[in-house]
C-alpha cells in the first residue's frame, strides 16, 4: 500500500510535468472531456430537477394521501366512449358516500370550470374555478397569505365568496389588499375572502393552485354549471395517512358500488384516480428523457475518451526513448503502466473538474429562467468518478503499449 | 569472486524470414573489481552482448549467471529489479530525461528502488559530488555541456551502488579532452573497487581497461590482459 502511494505520487509528478510540457495539446485534449463531463453533469442535474418538480407539483395539487372518485379515468385502457356513457357522479352520490365511508379523514365534492375573472379593468382569462365545500381545505395543504377559506354556512347557503390563488391575486391586485374586494367571475360578483400563497409549479402549466379560485359548490351550480346536464362532480377522498391509502381505496370501491347499485358481475361505472398513477406515468416519461439524455451526453464523453486515448498513444510513441531509459534503470512494467494511467487519469480529472465548474455555472444561468436545476454533491461525485474512470479506461491501451515495450528497442528509438 | 559467468550464449534475431546470429557461442567470466573492455567492429555482436550482460535482453541459448543468480530464465520484472539494483548504465547518448534536472535524473533509479525522499536526495547529492557536479544539481541536461551530461549519467549509474558499471561507448559523443575526463572518472571508480565493463570500438579507449575481450562475428576472437594500460589523468580545471 505504501509502495502504491509512493508510485502514485511519483506518477502524479511525472504526469504533471508531462502536461505542463505540452500545454496546448493537453488543453485541446482535455476539451473533449470538459464538454463531456459538463454535459453529463448538467443533464443529470436537469433531469433530477425536472423529476423533483414533477413530483412536487403533483403532490401540491393532489396530495399523496388523496384519491379521486371520478367519472373519467386519468389513465388506463378503458376507451373514452365507454367512459362517456357512464353515469355522472352526483351530489347525492357524494352525500351517500360521505355517510357510508368510515375510513377517510375528509370527503369533499369538487367540480371545475374555466372562467374569466375581472377586477376593475384587469381581466384574467382561463382561471380554474373550483366548486367545493368547506371541507376542501382538509384535503390540501394550502397556505393563506391573507384571509380564510369559506365556512360551512357560506358553503351551504351558496354565498358568492371566493378564495383565490397566488398568481391570480397578483394579477388582479398588484398593490395587494385583495381581501374583501369584489371581483367578477364571468358576470357574477364574488367577494374575495382569502388569498393563497404563491407556490410555483413546473408541471401541468396553469393547472395548479396559483391559478385556481375556490367557490362554494352550490354557488357553482347556481352560476356556472347546470345541476342536471353536465352537472357531474368528482369526489376527493383524503386518507388519514399514506399507509391507509390502499384501504381507503378498497373501501371507496365497495361503497361506490353499493351506492350505484351495481351487481356483482357489472363493471365499475366510476374510476378511482390517484396521484400514484400519475407519478408512475411521470416516472416513466422522466425515465425516457433520462435514457435519451444520458445516451447523447454519454456520446460526447465517449468522443472525449477517444481523444484522450489518441493523445496518449501519441505521447507513448513520442516518449519511447524515455520509456527505454526508465526501463533500463529499473522501472517495472507495472510502474510504466501506472505512470501513463496516472497521466491520462490526471488529464481527465482536470477536464472533469473544469467541466464540473462549467456545469455549475451553466446551472446558475439556467436557474435564472425558472428551470429547476441545482448541482448537488452527488453530481460532483459523478463528475469526478466519470472523469477518473474515463481516464483510466482510455489510458489502458496506450499504457499497456508503453509497459510492454522492449527496453533495447525503446533505447534505440530515434 | 565471479560476478558474471556466461556459458555458451547465443542470440538469434528473426529479421523478416531470415535468422541473424548476433552471438554464436560466447563464454566468459568477469570477476569483481575487473576493468574490462569489450571490443569489436560493428556487427561483431558487442551491442548484443552488452544488452545481455546488462539484463536488457535475454539470450536465446546458454546460461547467464549474475552474482550467483540465473538470469537467463528470469521474468521481465525480475530483470528490471536486477538492472535497478545491480547494474549502472552509461550510454553513448547519455540518455538523461530532458525535462528533469540533474538531481532528479540521478534520483530516478532510487525512486524505482522505492527509497524515501530524504535518503534519495542525500544519496543523489553524494553521487553528483563524486563526479564534481555539486554546483550543477538544478540544471537540466540542455543547460549542461556534453561532458557534464555524461558525468550526470555516471552519477546516476553509481547512485545505487551497483555490482557492475556498464558503459556503452561512453566517450563516443564527446571530444577527446572531455572523453579523457570521463575516462579519468572511470579510473577513479575502478580504484575505489567498482567493476567496470566498457563497450567500445576505439582501440585508444579500450586500452584504458585491464582486459580486452575482442569479438568477431558473434564469437570471442581474443581475450587478453593488457600489460601496459593507459591511465587517464584528470585535467586540472
């Protein structure tokens, strides 16, 4: 071990001198590795960033403990025309479900429409109007900048009150003080009673709490949605804990079948949607991006490695005489091999560190555009690991050529 | 005591389809503290013999015993170890590492012997002092004259206290006077008890040795003791 460290140290000194002696060439050679490592690090952190914000967005909108009883299935292979022919889920279904389900910590009705919202002369198009009741707040982790959610009385009485998301609030009330103001949703006047914190979301574009307006579901039926035609809702069910989700889902299916009066041989005419399914899909897509991205960046690294191998072969050829001298005065095969491996690993490591530095800079720049990337410790380890590995692998063949040279021939080489 | 014993050594090279017999059948012994010159015209096999004696190459046939060890069937790594510890090379073209200073060049064999930095430095300085280069230690080969370079090479050969010093045309690239200086250096080393093998084609240089082995066509032509040998005197600088 001591001997190994000794040889490593000597190898490093030799490598350093060799690199210093061929500055331009070393820089050009290293460039391939710099680009390779920079792109691998940047790509892997970007992918990780995308993945994390996907998960985060999905959680912030739906919560991992929520399941959604819906007419429509988010995923799956039931054809849409069969889904279309299902019965709508009604408010009566909701009330029955709430009465019969024992496991959930909260059960709320939920329905969505898109409307334009106006305050003064400011219009915000395409707001997501969520009709729900007072219990909705228990199925989310919404935070309030100001005000509160609507109460049971307001909900049951179909009062025209609303809670607005952070982005909409920013647009309607650039000066703040939105609470107690009256805004128009389409042509109906609603009083703002609460404003949510801005969350920011990378996934789903606009469909996130920042662009939502919550109103009592009865008000929704009164103003924007017929109770009869197209009056279907979905039911959000909150499990008390994450572990309880499967049990809550089982119970939900049997309760819904009972409510719907389905016979044992009839198919469910509703769907149980949950975030896990969405996450599965996200993970699949991220996986594809990951493989494609790493393949392309891996290619850049591979080209860099070929460059290193090439230059190491040149270096070995050029230094044939030096190898002869070293062998004549007692360098073993292993020592010569180690010398050239150290040299190529060292060049690659330098390249890797420069690449890492560029990647960190690149990440800082990209971050300015709200794209979630940040270089973490594991990326640093990745960069160093990859560059060392590339160095050793691409140095292997040249180093072996050097090690097995015949000292007599090498000394005679001009 | 015999340092070198070679018995019926032959070396055959394959050049294309043709076999070249560089050495046909050479036997000789060299004792401790001998001063031997190996002579011969080009093509006589003296370089091949030197390579084999220096453990840079192994014979095709025959037995080579070096300080009691059978060298003929050693692995490359064992040979490297012998070269490192037991043999000091001095080449015609000096063969110094161009990018390293004199001190580091002399240190190099000790690095391969795995000797620690402090001791290495100390011994390298000592060796350079022996060849009167104590004030040139931090000079690179291209900052030194030919004679000085060869003296660095001699210091490098000495630094491991080898059993033999093997010099291949050590004065070949030097002018007469500088050559004489190097020969005087060898004279001193010889007087201090070192074993020196000189490979040369110059009669004048060979006459510095005590014994001349003449090769011709891969065979020993003559092996003679020199009665009135030339003794090189160091120049007064």
